[in-house]
C-alpha cells in the first residue's frame, strides 16, 4: 500500500482536517511502504517487520523526543527480547515502537536510515526515508489538469523514485523494491468547504472519518487524477545499466507493463553500495516514449562484517615509573560495513590481562580511539619488583558502538616494561685481594658488582675507574661485556724491590646516569690490595746500549769497552758472568767476569756489517740464581775512518765516433770518507806514446775529460790511467779505460767486437815504436 504522511506544521488544509488525517489514516496509508507478502491466509503471524519500507515528509528542525513514525514489528511472541538499533545516531526506537528523535538536530530531511530488530525469534531490517517538503496537499485546481485540446498530446515524464534494498535479504526472490510510473493517481482536497480528502479513486476522508470506512470511495466532489499512458497499457518499461543488462547482470528487473522493480538475489553492500540504472519506456512499436531517467538503488548496510585487526599480535613498550595515563600504544581495527552507520562504529575494550598481578587493571584502552594507557601508579610500575616484564592484553573490538549484539574481533597486545637506570651498581665485596709475581703483566683480579637493572641496557653495564693508588699508571681496569665484572690488569711490570704491596681505590658507575643522581658512598667503591712475590730477576746492563767510538785500524787485542751489569735482587748476593750473544763480524771477545770487550780481528768501517759507521754487538749477563736469570745489553761501536781504500775510475768503458775529439767524462770514486777521498788526480799511465793520441783534462774535484788527439780507425782501445786520492798518505791505483771507436752513420754507431780490442792496441803501440825508431 502506498501513502504519504505530512507533518502538521506544513501549509495545506485546515488544521482540523490534517489532525484528523493523522489520527485516522492507518500506518500503511501514512507511509509509502512494502508490507509482508503472503501472510498465509487466516491471519497467520510472520515474525519481523510488517512494513519493510517507510517514507515520510518532514522539514524543519528535528526536536528531541519527537515521534516521527509508528513502526510495525511483531516477533509473534510479544516482542519481549527484541532490541532495535537505528543506523543513524540521532534517532532511536522507543518502547512503543515509535521512531523518535534522540536529540535536537538543526535540519529536517532528507534522511535515510535502517532499523535493525534482533531477538531470539526474529531478526529483520526496515528502511525509513525522511523526505523534504513536497506539495502533497494542494488545491484541487492545482492537482487536476485542464481538459486536453482534442488532437493534442499531454506532456509526460517518468517518476523514478530512489529505491533501497537491504543487503543479505533472505528469499524467496524476486522481491519487489519499488515502482516506476508516469504521473498518475494523486492525493488532494475536495472542493473548498467540503472537508474531503481525495484519494486515487475519490474521497477517502470526510468530516466523520473514512467514507465509507475501509472503502476509499464516496460521493461526488473529488476529481480523478490524470492517468498516464502507461496506466492504459500502452507503454513498455525497460531497465538498463550495471546490475540489469550489464555486469553484474540480472540483479534487477522491471515489469514491462507495470514498472515494478524487483531484486533477483541477495546483495552485498561491501561489493557495491549502490547501483545507478536507467529506466525508459517505449510504445507498442518499440519507439522510445519517455526516458531514460536515472534510477538509483542504494544498498542498505547490515552488520555482517566483524571488526578485523591488521595483525593478530601487537607490541608496545612503556618505561618503568612512567606517570599514570602514559600512552603505550594504539590498537586499530577495521570494519568493512558502512562507516556512516553504527555497523562500523567500533568500541575497544580489554578482555583479559596476563598476568593480573599486581593489579588486574594495570592498563586502560580508550573505547573510541584504541589508545592503551597506563593506569597503575608509577611507584608500582617498577620493573625490578613486578612479577614479569611482559604483559599480554587481549583486546576486543566490537561494532554497533559496543552494543551487546555487536560483532567482535580480537588481537593480542604485548606490553614490555622497559628499564631505566634506577639502581646503582654495588660491589659484592668492599675488599678484593690479589697476588702476582713481580715483572708479570695481565689480569690479576675480577671485581664483581650487583645491579638490578636490565642487563641489556646502559643502566646495567658498568664502567670502572681507579681513583687512587696508581701514581705510575701501572694498572688498568676494563669491563667484561659478558658478566659486567671489572678486570683489573697490570700493564707495566711491577718491581718487588721498589714496592712489594699496592693498594688501589676503585669506583664503579653505569654507562647511563642514575635517575635522581650519580652513585656515591661505599656502595660504589671498593679497595683492591695487590701483593707482589719476589722472583729471581736477570741482570740489567747499564747503560743499555753502551756507545763507544774507535778507529777502524785499532790493533787486534785492543780494549773496545767495559760492560757493566747489576743484579736487581738486592736481597740476594749473586755473581754475574758475561758472554757474547751476537757478534755479526766476529771481531770481539768479552771477559766472562770483568766484562771487558777486546778485538779479536781488525775492524773495518767499510764492512757490510757496519751501518752508518756503527757496528752493533749484543752481550748476555747470567746470574747464579736458582734458576739462573739472564739479561742482555748492546754495545754500539762508532768506527772512525782511515785511508785504507784506493780510489777507482768509473765508467770502465766508453764509446766514441771516429771523428770525435772528446771521448767522455770519467769519475773518481773512493770507499773512504773525506778527507781520505777526493779531490782526485786522474792522469795517463806511464806507457810510451800515449800522450800523442790521448789527453786527460781535469773538470772538477771528482771528474776529468778524456780527449782523443788524432782520428783513430774504428777499433777497440785500452787507455792506461792512474788515479790518486787526497788521503794522508794518499793512495793510488792503476786502471784501464776501454775506448770503442765506432763508425757513426746518422743515428747508428757501428763498433768493432770486443775480441779485437787487444790486437788494435798492439798495432797502435808498434806504429808508435816505429815512428820513434825512424827518429
């Protein structure tokens, strides 16, 4: 049954008529709705909403507690345990099954909402559409159209109201969801003063109520509404678009003759929350008459999706001692239902805390935001006194704004109580003792501490330092990263004879500062006493190394140096014996008792064992202790030079072209040092006739130029030379300079083989002798 309800504050007929209309028109006439079909005859009760769709007109502000509509619901058992939920937060259903306004709202229509009724015997959904202010009750002359001029055609247009379908409906299908029509039956008023309200077939309401009761027919006075062609069976309706003839095909259909729209199967709002179709009509010949007009089908949400957390487990941390109300973490769930309805309005709660000590309510979760905050006091949130450092919370998210019938989803939140440095380290003993042999190095004692903070943090890791008792920095202390112990070590050998006992004051603190101040008092310091054990120490040379200077021509058996080694064991009387440990050239010997060092061979500054004019030998001293101990010392002899090395000429061979005069430069070299080396004097040897062919010209203190006085044929020649150094006395040496005279052509030099060198020299000598004989 189709009808409209109009609010009394709208303009229209007299208030008495409107009031009587509201009082006498049944609910299924006041609202445009779809009632339960097939009631089975005989009045059999079908649980659920007796009217599925409600449409009413209302404008202006919604006032609190104002009743908008009477809902028709029956679970066939008295409706005792039925709960009603409205998808719009500003409306509710009261105990009299009236749709009422929960709070003042400064607007009026249009509003569409769903009413969900849930009980042990019925679970159903109805839709309510609050429209604006349509001119339902207008003067008769405005509703009735003037007669048509013969032969003219009336202007037509499709009336396509938006339709709504609740998702997840149960069959049978198809189910009617609405009707498309052209202008047809209308509501209006009878002639002025008649007191009649007219329906599609005539007056339905007179001064005394219905006329006649239950009929809708009455005496003359009401005009008939204008009937469109589709009511005369001369039009065919067509439905197109996604959901009709496009994918997903077949969801909706329209009765070709009546324009009744039906849904063919259950819909899922999460797959599509609306469908936009097009309706048109055609005549019997297939030509389009009206349309296309848009038909919007809205899928009304049902609470068919549980809240879902993106992860099953979440982790968070909170620092011990944090103030009450500290945010630990935020839990967020998602609901696929309509976010504009309570179906997706989530509320969070903590279902269980494990363990539940020291309080079962250590944490609180904001029902709407999902923020988990601390409730326990800071003094009780102490990591060192809590039964555990990890707490498990079972978090529940419930839709329908937390209603008892809401769907739920769960997740686990793991909260770890993290540590800060609120406990100073304390030595386990005020005094630590250690013994070691003098002269040894390494760790001598491990210092242990207690710290109740988290071993994985800098509030537990210890840092040690030596406060006093170590003026020579002979000790060091470091932290063992595995057990936090302080490892006290000797880094410089200790001498029993110097001090047989050492007392150290050691201090410990954490890497991180202690909350409220640093460590102080005896709880953070300890004394370490180290006792030395006397051992037989080896003799010590003094000085080491012993430096002396001697000339390299020192006679064999001469005294080079006297070694001195002493025994550091002052409390023991021990003798010392000396021996040579390393003498690379074998030049030295040492007296075993006196320690005097003498030469056994001649010293040579030019020896390969001498580096930078210094010769080094190593000696060993051994005491007669038990067991014997040894010590080593070095003797470094700086050797003075004497002129004991004859000079030489470099190079030994030169090449020159036949026509050349300058043969080349020669250099004088000497292994001795100045003044036993240069300047050098280089001159021709004593062989006869050399001056006629060769000449030596001095260039500087070390170099001379060899000149060829006459052209020579290509051959190999030997030129005798004499070189003398500047020592006192000077040393000389005779040598031969090999000269290769070559044929030079452009960039090539063609030289005789070396095998002909001596023969060429002999021929040259013979020619010279013959020339002398002729003279």
